[in-house]
């Protein structure tokens, strides 16, 4: 019984260490710095995801024309919870949304230190174990009030100190049809109204009173998508336009009456990019080779909108384009969005707003399977990037975490500076500029860099700022698990599955040999607890073998499923022991069950964090291994050399069946190539 307790304790200890590592490994303390306001910077703030003018432009000037080789000064960097929200900023404070195990929060930080001023919890975590966990929308600041929405379509208002003034559940109130990946529209303020595309029956677009949250009007019957409402004035007619799931619509800002509707598609569709306005013209883009359309709005005529042109030169999704002069700058997306190790296919382009003609194009449309930093730097590839404009410059943050400064010129692409400011997670958030400080984040971390001219900045704080690494770790190198960027793009093959099975079996065989040696030459206590010794050594060897072999043979060999199998086998042992011993402690069984569930969860988190989507099959292969696992336990409970040999053989067979079951699931679901 003591041996089995020690085995369970070993499992729980390893699991606890893994959990502690995951919760602390990415945490970084902010740099302590004093209040900072560069001279000459206008205190305009960045109150919405698209800036003070809802077009991605800032009026700030005196930005640096270049950065040192080590990048711009970093005032602070810190870990955040899960989320795709961008920052908004005003009066020395920045706000964003994120989530942890404790729930979803609106977070308020000091702009110059990154220290938390307050946070407000508004909901439970959203899709905590999903592929895209966390809030999607970005807060909005208006008259020192903070407005926010949740993925489940709750809208709320907080005061400057984080106290809740009101919240409204829109999904039930308006019978919203919802969006496939959660609600992502930010609340947009137009006078005394909050504009929100809800996508419910007779409520495609709604207007709420920003003071109370009460409904002012609702209109339209189209389902919503991921693009926020955009207020505008055309020929003295104030309206709210919405790029919805299957249509492009306009509504009278005061009465809510629908002014026009253009059908775009049928069934489920995604429209995330913001429309681009110029006088009575509006440019909209669709994702994944959907192209762009240019319309003229004529509210005093019928129809109130007419199509001017259709262009295949620009397709946007999560990263919206910006208009500078007569040219649109943005990423022409050719495939689904990226992850941290699989940048999207497409090219960053400068396109004529009126004709759709390409002025210049950066990058190619072939799949990018390697994002090695020096190669990108030499070729000046932009990649899938969010873009804002300030001081006649493009400020770009691409999905791999590169911050890029370039000229806003249609003549040619001229890169002024580049630095890797974020790494390891996909960066989809739009940068926010406030008082010369740029706030960027990815799915788990945030960074504040100073983009102003050093001659105008505070010398003391610039001296205390942190330098970026001049050469970040190459994405073509293997990380601590043994993964390269290419590994996340490929489905496992029969060959790689066989290699992983052999490596796992050999690792456990080595652990068995070490256990035998320890039992023979060690104290008598080890003989009584040989199973616990074997379990501990096997789990340690499986965790270490994969990364070591991957680096040694330059082939991704994943042995961590062996840890899952070991804990599963131990749980079978404990379950049989409890049935055969009426005096067995029930807490022993509960502890073992907890260890098994926790190990499965840690394994899932590892696979999700490193984009090993196909590795989930090992969590589904336990049932096929149950018969051979029971046979292993049956021989284990009997003495004699013959039973030991038979039990070891049954163990290897059970492990083989487990791997074969996982391979069969992959073959059934995706097809499993030989090489």
C-alpha cells in the first residue's frame, strides 16, 4: 500500500511542478519608471481600437525616424492573461481586456510603468480550453468612462476608477444569432449613443444610451460579424454603417431607419476589417481572397448606395487597412489566419483607393514556413501586420511580433526600422499610440516602447529603459520541447509516430534497467517500492528523451504521450487495488484520479500553447489500451519471474496498442502519410 501511495505522490508532484511552471514561466515584472510626457507630444489619447478618428491615424508628431540596432527603448513589459483585445489609452492610463482562470477582466494600467491601477471582473473565462480563448473586443474610452463588450455579448460601462455603472446582456434581450468565434465588436460612441452590431431579429444594429444602457433604437435583420459599427456623416446625413456577416448596411444615426443594404454573401461568412471612409466613398474588404469593393453613398437618392469598383488586390481579415492620401496600406490575406509558428500567406500592399491598382507589394503569396529573423530583416518582409499611421509613418506590428517603422509612401516600400518586441504567441492586436508611447500585445504579453525622438524624451527614463535583444532566437531553431516552426505545420506520419513509439519504449526500458540496478544494490526499501521508482524514472526519462532526441537527430520526436500512458497505467493499478482491498483509502483513489486528470490537462495546455493540434489524439486513445493494461496489472499483482516477464511483455504490448490507437484516430480523421 505504501508503494502505491508513493507512486501517486510522485505523479502529483510532477504534475504540480508542471502547473507551477506554466503559471510563472512567462511572468515579467514591469520596469519601475516615473511619470513621463515627451515634449511636443499632443495629449490626444487613443480612445478606440482605431484611434481618435476611427481610421487608424494619430495626430502625434516628433516620432523617431530610426531606431538603434537593439530597437526602441522599452519602458515596461509584463505578462497578461489570455485575450485578443488591443490597448486604448488616455490621460496616462491604458486599458485592455484579458482573462485568467478567475474570469474575464477589464484591466487599467499606468501608461509609463505598466503597473496595475485596477481591474474589473465582468464574466467567467471564455473558451478557456479552446483554440482561441479569451475576450476578442477592445474597450472604448469616452469622457473618462470605459465601455466594453464580452464574447457572450454583454456590454458594460465603468467609471474612471473601475466601478461598474451598468451592464446589459444583449444576447438574450435581442435574440442575437451570435458569431462563430465569439462577439468581437467594440462599443463605438457617437454623441450620446453606443453603436453595436448585435445581429438579432430586428436588431442587426442597435443604439444604446451611453449613460444608462437603455435602448434608443434597433434596426435590420442581418446577423452580425466581427467588424464594429462606424459612424459617419455623408452630405449632412449622420449615419451608422455596419459590415455584417452577409451584408453591408447603413442606418440613420438618429432614428435607426435602414438607409441601404448590400448583400455580400450567404451562409456563414467573416467580415472583421473596418471599412475605410473618404467623403461619400467607402471601401470594404473581405478575407481569404474575397477582395474589396468601393461604394458611393448617396443618402438623398434611391438607391442610397452604388458600387463603384471591385478589386482583387486587397483582402483583409483581422488586420484592417489604413488610408493615407489616395492609397490603402494593408495585408492582402490569401489564407486563414496565422498562429505563432505559421505566419499567414499573402503580401503587404499599397493599393490605389480609387482604382485598386497595386503601387507596390511586399512579400509573396507562397506559404511562409520559416520566419527566421535575419532572413526577414534582410528581405524586409512585412508579413501579416496591423498598421496605424502617425507623423507620416506606418507603424506595423506583424503576427510574429515584429514592430516595423516604414515610410507612408506609394512610390516604394522604405523600411526605417525593425525590432522583435513580442515572440511566442500570435500578435493580432492593433498598436495604440499615446504621448509617444506605443502599446502592443499578443495573446499573453504586453510591451510599451517609446517611439518619440530621443532629444524630446525624458533622459532619465530612457536610460532606465530596457533594451530589446538585437537578435531574437531564430524561429527555425528548436525550442525547449524540441519543436521548430515547421513541426506545427505538418501532420504526423507513420514514420514519425514509429520513431516516437520506439523512443518512448526505449526510455521506459532504460528506466526499468535503472530500477533493477537500484533494487539489486540499493536498500531494502527500494525493493518494496520498486513500482514507484520505475514510475518516477520512466516519467522523467519520457519528459527528457523527446527534446534531447529532437535536437540530436533534427527530427521532432514526441515522447510525452508516454507520461500520459504511465499515469493511466498507474490509475488502473490503483483501481484494481481498491477493488481487492476493502480497507484501501478512498483518498488514495481520489488523489490518483486527480493526478491523471491534471496530467491530461497539462498535456492539453502544452499541445495548445505550442500549436500541436494533432497531438490531442493521445487523449482519446486510452480506451483501446484498457484490455492490455488490465493484463499488465494482473501479472503485476502476482509473484514469480515468469509473471514479471509476462507483465513486462503485456506492458510493452499495451503501450504499443496505445500508440497504434492514436495513429488509427489520426488516419481516420485526417489520413496518415507514410513519410
